[in-house]
C-alpha cells in the first residue's frame, strides 16, 4: 500500500503490514476495505496522495482485476483512477490548503460492495508577497512622474494584512513611499535619461518580493509604446493613452489579478482615452470585457469594425455604454479618417488572412504616425499596397506588424509597401529572430520580454529616411 510516496521507506512497510493485518481478519464474503489513514501533504506539492487500491481490499470471490472501483468527485481535488487501479490525487489549485474527504466504493461481480472514506489534508506553506506588473513611466522635460498607489499592485496569497513597501533611491532620482504611495522625481530638473528604482514588498514574516521600475525623462513630448508578449497594449504621449487589441480575456501574459484589474479599469489599466480593436477574433477582443471595461471607465471611447460592435450588442449592459462605441464599416480598399477622443485615426480596410475582415489603424499622436496592422493578410505585393493605401507617402514612423511580415519573407512588404522608420513585431520562432537588415530598410524592434516599453526616437530632419 503506497499511501504517501514521500514517506520514509520504513513507514511505508509498516503501513502495508497494518493493512495486511486488518484485511486478514475479514478475508471472506463481500469486499473488505481497510480504514485509510489521513493523507497529509504540503501546499504546492506535486501530489496530495497516491494509493494502490489492490493493497487496500480483500475479496474471496474475485480477483483484484475483477473488482470495480468508484470514487466521489471533489471540488478542490483532481482525482484520477487508473486502469491499473492506482488512485492519484492532486490539488486543482497549487495554492489551496485545507481538508477534503472523498468516498471510495468497491464492488465485486456478485454486486457486493464496500465503502470507505479517505481524508486528504493539505497544509499551508507561507508564500512570498506578489508585486504585479507596474508600467514604466516616460515623461517630457516639463512633466512630472505620476504618483503610484502601491496598494493597487501588491498582494499576498496568505492574506497577510501587514504588508510593508519600501524603495531604493536612484543615482539621479529621489524616491519616497508615504502611506503606500510611491513618489519619484529627478534630483536635477535638467536631468535626461533612464534609471531604475527597486521596489520591495515585505510581509509580517519577513518574506519579500522585489521589482525594478523604469523611469525616463526626455526632451519634448515622448511617444512610448508598451507591449505585452508581442501584442500592442498601449500608446502614450503626454496625457493621452490609447489601447489596441488589449481588452481581451486571453491576455496570456497577464496574471489572474492583473486581468481583474484590467476588466475593472484599475491601475495600471486606468486612464485610457481610446480603445481600438482591429477585428472581432477572440485573441484581439472579448466583448464582455469591453462592456465591463467601459462600464468602469466612463471616459473611454471604443472603436472597431462593425462586426465587433454586432457582438457587443449581445452583451448584457451594452445599452449603458453604447454611446461610447463607434462601429467602422469594412469596405475593401477603402479608408476612413476619424477623430476619436481627440486623436486623428485613419482606418484602412485590409483583409484578414482567410478573407476575414480586419482594420489597420494609422494613429497620429504626439507628432508621430503609428500604423497597427492587426492580422492583416500578407498576401500582397508591395506595389498593390502602395496603389491601394499609399503608405510609403505618409511618412509613417512605426509599423506594428505580424511576425510573418518580417520573418520568412524578403521584407519588401514592409520596406516598399509601408516604408516606416521602424518596424515592430513579436517573434515567430525565436527572439530575437534572424532578420537581415538592408541599407534603407526600417529598423526592426522585436518584443521579447513579457512586458516591454519602447520609446520612439524623434525624427531627425537631416537623416534622409529618418
């Protein structure tokens, strides 16, 4: 009887001998089950228990293979009964702890049965505090960094109420934490550059988590782009913030708590002026998320192709946010210039791969032009793109494209069909991918980390294509 696979070998022998002694007393008639001891494991362990059922039953009328076993389901445990009659028990949530009791029943071919309960106790293990993703801050010469209420970003699985924040001073930056609010500023108002501040969160037992935060001061009004695993999340310039293809349930790079903050429009997902979705597919937008987000964020405008709006209209609560939803009709080869939340946006109707609908958005913000293609089909020639949309004549600063537009092809789709200063993409196979950069080609920027913030370099008049 293999009761606890992590128990010492001597303990296993004693348990097996104990079961054999119990079963030898009642070795006739209906099946006889031994009384099971409590299984004890630690939170986060691979198994809550493993049991070979043949070692736990005696029946004079049937072989082990002829006996039929049943086990009750459990809300907290994942229970597997194999054909070899091994009972394998795991916790469904690695952070769960507590006691769960299940019932085992065994019947022989004569219909005679025996029932016994078995308890699984998972003991709590202290966890480290957790600091969720905190976005980088990028400001211009005359702007100040936003204070951060750190209580929005830190938590503890053990529900420890005595969490304490601290932060290190930088060389160029001064840092303070007062009543859970982080304040950061440059020591010298003339300072320009980027510096990291290390933030720490401690619980009452002394367990600690740390995270480095990036702060940047540039000349002028910077345009920054924040990506989550290759998918564009936001574009910021000054006080304006735009989210693209970010209101979705399947944002795999976000933790469960971060997704909860997202749908409730809580930091760091607050203050969005405009949310765009290139098309209606599940990996670009979740209609329920859009309705919940706009319900929480009363100043956000949402725009997408009309097929996306059709899905939103079926979601309960849509009527309350309908006045902040803009549907853009898809018309092959056509574009529409729009002012959305004070931002000039041109929507190009560019087919999705497989003939679906998809909008490419050209966003003009902070003096920059950023083209987001979504899942635009790459079944074009550069000449067709130029003829249909004239992108090379628009002085586009950044093109955010599918990896297929820059990997596996000769790159002319981007170079001659769009002609941006920079091309941004996630990796198709590896990061950074192998891409040959030719003279006159846009500079590639590949998003490799879970979350990255990139600052668009300013345009220099004397640099030709730049």
